[in-house]
């Protein structure tokens, strides 16, 4: 039986590297954004980093187990389907996977109680699905990096 994502990504010796990779992926995705929605993403990212330095990395660390839980059924299906590219698998289910992942961020933003964070998140949430969808191939590659 294939290992679960929790076993792969949340193992004590692997988890810090996964957090670093996720944070680097977020930074890359933000810097690659362009246009009006890209400007909104960059502004929200800068606002959060200015308001609370280190908050985004901290949230990656905090939310990783919940995001892994949301990705687990996709990983299980992918593992039994015999596919070779988890990123492609995720991309084919883009909106569904994005909504599942974003449900974690939605709950965290709402629970933060910090008006600045809620406002910054709210300013980008409308376009968040397409931004997350665009990153799914890289998310899949990140998972496969550790699932060897």
C-alpha cells in the first residue's frame, strides 16, 4: 500500500523541508503574478509581511497538516491510478482541489480576528482559486519530490 501524504510530508525529519519548499513556492508564485489581480496579490502579501513579519511562513507551518488532509484523498486516488504526474492529476481537478485547499485558509483568516489580515485576505480571495489552480502543477511536483 502506498504511503499516506501525512506519512510522507509530515514525518519529523521531512516536515521542516516541506515547510521551506512551500514557503519558497508561495514567494515564487507571488513574484510571478502580473496584471491587476497580480498587483492585488502582491499588495496583500506585502501588507501581511509588513503587519506581521514571518506570519506567512508561520501560517504555512500551522496549516500544512490541514492542507495535507485536504490533499490526501487526491493522493490516494492518484496512487491507485498509476499516474506519473501528481501535478497534472491535481491540475485536471483544479477548481475542486483549489476550493479544498482554500477552505483551510478561509477558516484560518476568519478565525484570526485581525482586521488587517482579514481585509488583506478578502482582497485576494475572489481570484484565489485561479491563483491556486495555476500553482497545482508545482504543488504536485513538491509532493513527488518527497514521495520517492
